[in-house]
């Protein structure tokens, strides 16, 4: 292409930002919703602020931005770069949170209003009832970079705003209603994240694949976020960070880690979605070293296949998850593409029509509405959930009958875990009337009486009629 007059021309951006509200907190900083004004054109973005500001961590942060902004994929949250703000320009109350010894208390579900997906109408009118969907920020592998701002300042990572909820919170709200996600819905999420990682593994390893780092937009699109500890493939294995109970054995052993470590981590997430059991989470709080020792000991024991824990799961699906969870890295899936193909060919679309972004969105709308007044358009998106009677079964109830004897033994070994607490409350006599915590929605009447099974959408029943019949069946 011939040269043109503007090649290399530089100019400053006219964009300005206004902080709208706080979305969530973690140990490293605070996540904000911000309004971006670029020449009078408004948009919403997310700002991640960072508590620590020393030169080494700033270099890591800039390296994260350079890695993350390169990634462009439907199932990855887009990162735009870093914005710098002078410390003296910030409110005094905010500056105090950055002082030495100051701590930032992570956001708790108990501090949040009732669950519902964020619907952006006009956030400037007030915080409303929105649910944080972003995990705490983390630092990537260090690399020397030039310091842009010499005076004291704060860096904000600028990312795309995702109107939705994170997978960890979605799981917790299902637990509160004594539910697990339907397997097809859960594995659709896993397959989309696998697709995003297959793309990302051309350059980097994520190394922190957890439910909290998976966002699901209100349009039903799963997205992976927080590449903060991701390292370029050429330097993989130099950094040791992340959530210990989702780490692959080679990552815990500080060995060189490649994309297969992410396959193991995603397998841990898949196992948790299918059974409600977090395989390697320490049962009590401990130091980092204590937790690492606990997980290493847990990973010395064989894993019980998901279909042995919950007999309602098909063996072919269980085999896929177990191959993701192979302790021996050479016996594990070698590429995320293999995971994607097996999940989609052998399970999700083996019978033809399967889950899509639209069906994911339909399920979220029905869940958000407490499984009442589901309209026929949404039900038609979920016909792959039909049971043997030809009805769309939307709820996978947690109960003693869901688990085998071997599965119950695994649950009993994990006292104080969410799945243990649900079954313990049921055994204590609350099975006919589960009582969620005050900050969660009241269980729909049908949950108290039994499994909700909505009528076959093919019958074209009116929404109110389908809902009434479902309640009667409960």
C-alpha cells in the first residue's frame, strides 16, 4: 500500500470518563462502572483500580494490558488499555484506601441486593440492584516497560462492560434454591470458554480459569476475563499465582505450564458445575503454603467420575471431563480444540439441536423470573432439555436421590461446602420448604413442592397456562 500523509501522525484523545458506580471489590482493588464520553458519544466501560503502585507491579500491569488488548474473540472480555489519573486529583476518601496498611474488603453476597441480571437503563439515577460480575484484578508476568507518568498516580485498567453475571455468583444463587444448572446449559458455558482458550493459547496461558473469571452476558454469551496472571507461552511457568484449588498439578509443582494447565482448571470447573463438588478446595482457611499442601494431597487421590457421583449424568460426558482432569499432563487432552470437538460432537449436539447463546439467555431470563411465567419463545429455545415424557425440565434439583452412595460420601467429606450445606438442611427437615438467605429471592412455590417441569413448547400453550400446569405438577 502506498504511503499516505497521516502515517505516524499523533494526537491526544478527547475522551473523558465519569465513574458511575462500584461493581465489586477484591483484595487488589475496586471495579467500577464508568461512562465514557468521546466527542459527545457516550458508552459504558469497566475500570479496574489497583491498590499497589510500586514500579515492579506497574510494569506487570502494563504488560497485562499489552497482552490482553491483543485478544479479540467473542468469548473474551475486551480490554482497551490503561488510563492514568494523578493521585492528587482523586477524592481524599479514595486516597486513604491506597495508604500503607489499608485493606479493601472483598464484596460479599450478604452485602448485595436480591439476584437479578444487570439491566442498564440509566445508572446515573442511582445504583439500583445490580450484581457484581467481575473478579479481583491480578498481576501478570513482569516485564520491563517504560514508566509513563512520573508523579504519584493511579492506574485504571479499561475493559468492556458486560451486562450480566459471573458464573460463581450464578452457581451460588442456584445453591440457595437447592438447584444445579442443567448439564447441557453448564457444558455449553464450558464449551464456549474452551473455544476462547483455544484462540488465546496461540499466544498466552490464562492460568486462572475459575468460575469467578467467567462472565455471562444478558444475551447469553459466556466470556472469559481477567488475564492478569496470564504469561506469554514463551515465559509460561515463571509466575505462580491464581486460585490454588483450580490449579493443575504441574502448576502447583512450579513446573513449566502450557495450555494443558488451563484444560485441567476448566475440568475442575466442569466437575463442580455437574456435581456441585469443588474437588480440591481446602475445607478450612489456611496460609498459602498450607493450602498448597492440602491441594497436593487431594490430587494424590483418584477422582471419582461425575457419572458415578451423579447417576443422571451420561457416561460419555463423564469421560470427557475425566480426560480434562488427568493428573498426568501427557494423558490429558493436549489442546483445547480437542475438548471443544468432543463436548460438541459427543454431547451437546449429538442429538441435533443443542444450546446456543439465545438458549442460554432464555434460561437466564427464566431463572431470573424464579421459573414462573416462562413464555413460549423462551421455552422453544430450550427444547434440548426435554425429558423422557417430552417435557422441558428446567430444574435439576439437589437432593439425596441425585447422588449415589459414593457421591454422598464425597459430599460428607466436604463439610461446610455449599453442596453439603444444602443436603444437611434437607436432612434437618427443610426439604419441603427450603429457606434461602434473606438477600436471595424467595423460592418459587414449585421448588417447595418438587421439580418444576414445564409443558412441551410444541403444544403452543399460553404462558400462563404452562406456568399453572407446572405448578400443579409440583
